[in-house]
């Protein structure tokens, strides 16, 4: 049962799409204080678990830290970070009392889950203007499924999007893309997509192509398609300010960009230099921006990734002018003190302790020059709160300051694309995933987990985020395999791919300047071929489970606790996940490990895909086990009494033969396979299901 409680005058986010009855009085759990902003508090019992928050740091059980829903472009996902790119305000408390809460509030919101006091859960925000949905249910899993029903069906990608994709920031020319295609095809490494990062554009202008490098683009798109490879270009949020650039000029003319208080178009510097942000919260502007995707679909493009849509700001002219003031007074002080001042060294303020404003700094200067305000300003130029407070949306006639709806930008940018695809070709699925998101965006696209690093700990972070994202509706998701920042190693990439085998989005992506990490860059390529083969062999099963999860508003990845709620040990396991109804995954995420410990809540078949193409199966009883898993093996566990289909490997999704598959698992079991044409939207047809017997 779900009830909605309305506080103040909430902004309509359209995260929830079904009518939910209003609750009477106050919610049955915790207490709510609206004296100063909004604050929900609840005293947790010692064994209560708190699930949810989608794309967030740390564990599956969110207890023990403080998280802030405040979409942020931060490429350093260290353990101390409180905000990542998404804002997914669902939490489920499971324990003494079990209930779910969705705080539908589009500005910054703090989830203190046992951080200030270990037993206290506090959810707070500055303004008491929100919809609170309170969900009662039999279990955490039941609550999550009820929640999923009210937010609408998750995005369904085309089937080819379950293939493997290669990406790198730095591919610039047709030759660069051909080299990637050759690297995969010539080594018989499966591949379905190559991603085009910002360098394909002319001067980083959205919906343009570099004139020198991409003449005859439709022919090039077709050349790749003839090799069964789709090109997937990036689209950034900021539109370059440049006379003569039609998207810029149309946006200015029609007032489709976000504006400053004085009505001028807000300027933020991102990759192209100065940009304007399309006002995607405005219906007309959203439609206009969405229609631009057709410039590329008309040339044969069938999928995109939306980026920098927190929206990320490197700096603004206002920020730079404050910096100049600070620098000027610092230098003047330096000169008058004749070099390094005592104040600069014996400073009592460190970066972050100062508000970074010119006035604050000038006070400091008077008391003796200090470098910290200046350093603080440099550090806070990007994604500054002040900048987010200085521009406005025109929400269909109503002026709304950006910071009040900050967390919706990525959602509405992706919605712009999703709505446009419906107009461009209503019967066709397009690939779409975004970096920033809010619940509601899950209907229009997936997400990737942003700029992670080539660190072993990020394999585990990737794994732990998966079920939480699914709870919030984001099913099509995955991380940059091999890590985006820092240099990947062969073993790290192999282990990470062995997790990526199971994530719907399976993409190797890396930052410019890092070590090249395409699968053909390392020795003994056959090991990479083998791991990718396992992915393709499992696609019929993975796709089937994805589709069932999407069509039934269910989870593709679940914590063990959702399947074995009575098992005290299963409640604690966070480095193994249930996938679909049949399998459990337990990837290796430790450097130099030759295997790992696993906990089996019931008897299971331990399956290993071996490098020679054969498959080993071993029956393991309930309990703890140490299992050996070599660097070139892919493990999975099949639940007692279940079976899954396995196809022969193929080099691209369309080449998979799903008529001749073998079964794996328990003999006598049956599996209901979902299969469709992978492109159209006729999901509910009975013929899409068939029973396979082992
Ligand atoms: C951002 C994206 C990353 C991309 C880069 C250049 O950092 O998160 O994936 O490669 O921008 O476009």
C-alpha cells in the first residue's frame, strides 16, 4: 500500500506516473518537522537495514554514512564522497519495521543514515515543498516492486545494446574508429558498438560533425553497420556560444536557453568553451532540443549517450571575475609585504573553511594576506552552488531558480531525447543512456556510472550499486569497464569484464591520456576473446531476464537478502548478487586473487566457463566455500532446481543462434525464455515466450 503526503507546494517532477491516494494525518513511521525546512527522523533498531538511493557511494546497506542527493560532476569517487551524478531519493528500511519512503524533491536532499548518531536516520532539505510517498509491504522486495509500479516502466533498449561496446575519449578520425573495429574483428573479438566521444563534433558543438574528419558521415555509419557495428555518439548538455551555429542561434532567438535573473542567457564554460544550457524543463525548448537528435538519426545513427548534464560547469564569467578580484588583492598584499607574507604561511583558514567570496577574502586580506581564499576560489570555480543559484528555468511560464530543481536537468535532457525518438520513429527502440539522472528518467534511458578509475575497489563499487539502481528503476546500467581515469592493467580489465559480462550495459571506456585498454591492447588476446564469448553465449538468458524485469517492474539484480530474507548470513552479503530468477554472481575483485570465498544460501551449481570453451559444473552445498577462479574464467552459480540456456558464441548480437542452445544447471528444470525481434516495441506478444526444458 502506498500513500502520498504533500508538504507545501511541491514542484511536479513527474517521477511518479500513477495516481497515489493521499495519506491521512502524518506518516505512520518516524516524525516530521517542517519548522525549518523539512526533516524526517526515525530511530533505527540495531539490525535494521536501509536499502535504496540508487547511484550512491558505499554499500548496498546504506547505514553508516551521509549521502546528499545533489547531482554532481565529480570524477573522484573516493569513499568520502557524498554526491555522485544521480539523485535517487528512495530508501527502504527493513527490520523491526519495514517500510519505504520516496522523497520526491528535486533540489539537494541529505540522507544521514546513522552518520550523526548511529541509530538515527534523518532525511532533510532546505524547503518543506515535497511529495513524500510512504510504502507499506511485506518485505523490502515487495516494497520496491510496489514503488516500481508507480514510477512507470523502465527503459527498454534495443537488443544489440546487450552486445559489447568499445569507447575511448580520444578517437578522432574515421581511421581511429576503423582501427578499433579492425582490432576487434581481426582478432575475432565480439563487438556491437563503438562510442563516439566529443572529438567527433566540430569544436564540441552538439549535433555537428567535424568537417575535416567526418565528410560523408552516412556512408561511414553504413560502412560500420556492414561490419555489424553501430556508432553511438555523445551529446553534451551545453550548446556552444558561437555566431553562425544554428542550434545556438535558434536557441537564442526563441529564448530556449536558461537565463540569468536579468533575462540574459546564462553562460557556463564546458568542453566547447562558453555554452548556454537548453531549458529542458520548458516543454517547447525540450521539444526543440530533442528534435535536434534527428540530425544524426537521419544519417543512420541509432543510439546516443547524454553527458555533462548535472549540468556540469567548469566555470562561469562571474566566477572568473571574482577570482580576478581575489588574485588582484592577493598580489597587491604580496607586493606590499615584499614577498611571502606571514599571513600566507601562518594561515588559520584552509580551503573549504572560507566561503570563497571576494568580500570574505578581502576581510582576510586586511588581517594579513592568505593564499587560502584564493585557492578555495580556484577549487570551487567548477560546479559552484553560487552559479546554480544564478540562472532560471521557464517552466511553462513560471520562473524557477535552477538550484531548486537542479537534480532534474539530466532527467529532462534525456526525456527530450526519449520523447523525440517517439516522434522520429515510434516503432523503434533507440539506445540511450545518460550520466545524470533522477527517478523518472528510468523511463527514457539507462545510465552509466560516470568517471570511475582503474582501481580494484571500483569493481566492488560497481557491483554494489547495481541492485540499488534497479530498485530505483534504472535497469540498463553498467560502469566504464577497465576504469575511466588512471591506467588499467590486464588483470584488472579481465576481472572487471567478468563482472561486465552480466551488466546490461557492457562497455570498456577510458579517458584521454590514460593507458590504452581496448581488449586487443594486451598480451594473450584469447583470454579477452573468451570472456567476451561468455557474454554473447549468455545474451539470450540475460536479455530474457532483463525483459522480464522491465515488463513486470521487477529487479534484474537483487541483493541476496531479497531472495533469502530469512537467512541471517544472506542479509549481510554485499559482494555477490542475484541476477534474474536463476543465477547468482560472485565476481573476483581483488588484485592477484586466485579465487574467492562465497556464501551459498542454498545448494547451487557452481559453473565456470573455461578458456577452452567448455563449461565445468560442480554441485556445492549450502554454506561457505572457497572457489578457485582463474583470470581467464567466468564464474556463475545456478540456483537449486533451475536451469539457463547457453548459446554458441557469436561476434555480434544479430549472429546469435537462439534456436540451438544448450541448457545448464539442474536436469529436469524448465526455463521460460523471452525473445523478440529486439528492435520493435510489441513486447506483450504471447509468441515472445517459449519454454525450454533441460
Ligand atoms: C566526461 C564523461 C566521460 C567522457 C568525457 C569527455 O568526463 O563522463 O565519459 O569521456 O566527459 O567527453
